[in-house]
């Protein structure tokens, strides 16, 4: 091989090597990400969240600004800490950020993300929102339930009068009053007994405990959600509690739905009386954009009953 051929071969080799190295080691274009602390391997910035997370985020925002990026396990999280930044997320770009992350709570306590709390933004969520606005929170619907509120208010005052002169925990009586109101509006019958001696599916105290557990588990920080390869260990035991709660609620919802279906089958001329009746009729509508399944009905019933804790 003469010198010119050797030089040409060497140049081609170097050119090919440079091209391959550029492909292998090329850098991605730098993205304009919000500032934030450097994450640790595996846990990300979870070490920076103390026992009072909102205070920890406040202290971090004082250092990194009104918008910052953290990493919870393997997932990036953007935190807005001012009214102006919150407006960008909640109003300007609200449809982009409308969906909640698919956490274990939504899977086990939200009937596989089929209630309005955990359902991703899309046709099903919009259909559900329309239902709530027209069949639960509309002025006409609320007015039709006025007699229930009057009866339960009288019962509430009567119970307080009977306990006159004795120390009472007003919160317990207010929760009982609210639960009775909402359960009658949503389910017609209360479907729970006042004491364990009465024959019923659950007692009032048991249903209240189930609702308290639902509220707690929907707000806990489950490590497995953010570090997926640890999820099978269920380090905090939250998933076990979610599955146990699901079984209790599912038994209750199945009983309610079956009872309503039996009553509707024997009295076909009666129109929809409560929220469950309306949901069962809606599930039969062939014009629905998204089919309403039995689990979807259960999820929506559960959200309605859980409104007790919001008041």
C-alpha cells in the first residue's frame, strides 16, 4: 500500500470514529428547568422533606425561588410557591396539570382511578364532572332534598336537647348530622344502624371509621409510589390497609347497588329518586361517550358519601 492510500484509509477511519463518538456521547440540548437542590441517588430529594412537608417546601422555596424542581424518588416534581406561579398551573395551563399521578390510593381506594378524584383528565372525567354539576350540586337537585335537611336538622337539635347539661363532643354530632344528610340524598336509606345491636350492614361508627381511613389513605405519602422497585415491599403498610378498606367499601357498595336494582325492577314506573338511581339509569344510556361501569358507579357513590369529611 503506497503512502497516499495509507493516509486516505487513516483519514476515513478517524472520520468514522469521530462520527460514532459524536453519536454515542452526544449531549442532549440543555433544557430550561427550574432551579432546585441536587438529588441523591434512588431517593432523590425525599431526604429534604421533614415531618411537616409544607414547611420544608416553604424553606426550600426561599432558597430556590417561587418555582423549583425536586425529585421524589425517580419522578421530577415542580413546586409553585407564589400566587403568580400557582395561577400558571391552576388557570393558564390547568388542562395540562389537571390529572393526578397514578398512585396506589387511586388504584385501591378509587376503584382503579374511576372516581372523580383520581380519574385522569379526559372524556370520562368531563362526563363525571357534568354529572356532578347536573345531578348532585345543581340548585334544582339541592332544593328537592330540602325536606331531608329539615328532618335531619330537627333530629340533630333533638339529640343535643336530650343531652342538655352533659358534656358533649360537638364534632361527633356534626359528623353524624352531615353523614345522615348526605347518605339520604345519595342512597335514600341510611344503610347503617345507630348501634351495633340493630341489624344492618354497618353501624354508624363503622362507616365513619371507613370514611376517616379513606381520607387518611388518600393523603399519605407512600414510598412505593415514588420508588416503584420498592413497592412490592409495602414498607409502610399503607397498601395493605388500602386493600382491606377496599373490601369493606366494596361490600357496602354492592349491597347498596343490588338493593336499588331490586327496587327499580319491582317499581319500573318510578323515576330516579336519589343519586344511585340516576347513576344506574345513566349506565344504561347507549349515548354515553364513555361507558359507566359498575366500578365507576361505586367510585362515584364513594366520592358523594366522602363529601361528609369535606364539610
